C-alpha cells in the first residue's frame, strides 16, 4: 500500500503511519512531573476512543434495527457489550493510583473534568436521554454542543427497536412510531404488552430485547464502578472543575436506559 506525501511522491503505508501513531503517542502532555499523571491521561484518552467506537457501533445498530436485520443487530450489540466490559475493566487499572498519587497532580487539571466528555453525553443521548442540561458545559459553537444536540434530535436506540418490532409484525401504535423523538421516552403499558408477546414468541426479537437489557445493565455497571472509583480516590470532595464529584455520580445510579424492558420482567 502507498500513501501520498508532499511533492506528489508516494511512500509505503506503514504500521506507524496507518495508525497515526506519532499523533496518538504525542497526545499525552502531562502538566506536572508526577509519575502517575501519565496513567491518568492515557486511561481517559482510551475511554474516549472506546466511546467513539461505541457510538460508531450504535449508529450501525440503529440502521440494522430499522432494516429489520436481526443477525447484524445481534452481532453489533454483542460487540458493544464486549467493549463495555473492557471499559469497565479499565477502572481496575485506574484504581492502582492511590488518593495521594492523584492529589499530587490534581490541581494541575484546572477546570477540566470528566463531566465535559462530549462523547459520553452524546452516548447518553443516543441511548435516549433528553436533557438539555447536558449541553451546559459546551459553547454553542463547539463540536460537542452540535453533536449532543443532533443526537437528542434523532430517534434513540429504543425508537429504532420499536420500529424493528413493528417491521417484524408486532402491533406498535403509530403514535409511538411517529412520536416526537426530541422528548424523553417514558414507560408505556401498551408497549410492555407487546414486549410480553415478543418474549412469548422466543424468536429473534426476544434475543435483541435481551441484549438491549444487557446493554442497559452494562451502562449501569459502568456508572457504579465509576462512582466507587471516584469515592475511593477523592472521597466526598468536589470533583475537578468544581463538579459535584461522587455526589452527582451517585444520583445517576440505577436509572434504566430502557425502562420498559425492565418493567416487563415482573409480568413474564
């Protein structure tokens, strides 16, 4: 393989150039001489890369669902779940850093905070969260503001799942299929009655439904591990950038992404 270089010449594509390793490996810029700041930077950069991949996969998932493509929907969900396991496992690496080690460079972080992760807010929006407070950290002309706003204006994953069920012959009301996707979805008894039928049929759609439950559970596991990591690192202190730290993170626990898929459990 070749790639163009200045002067119109071509150079062989290498492992380093294909993966843009010079840019990636040069993107760690510690603001102190503390040894552990490098780990902190690398972990969070890797998180962002995984968030990017999850968003990439969920975009494919929604296309597959809306086409009624069960096999590829299942495969894509399984890939997302595997990535989530890696994301959660990375917390073990971060927890090798003691509170004192983190404190040694924490003041150098200034106003930066994980709460500012535009990709994570976009992920929440793709999964159905409709809360304009998510936009607060971003300037209106920023890429993050634009992407999160766009995600809150498109059908969420559950909207695509309902269209998938309708395409598979299940009786999903037109008002649900044509709802204003800019608004927050709330539990619906009519949809739950359809889900009971989906599980009774024990076919492809029930497999997709269970994998969506796994996705929801994976997100909740990530939130729980994240809050415990923050608590063991900074306790009850405010987070970086003046955020509420663990107190805010605890408030996000046990909120279902797909509430109907959990509610129907007691009816099966």
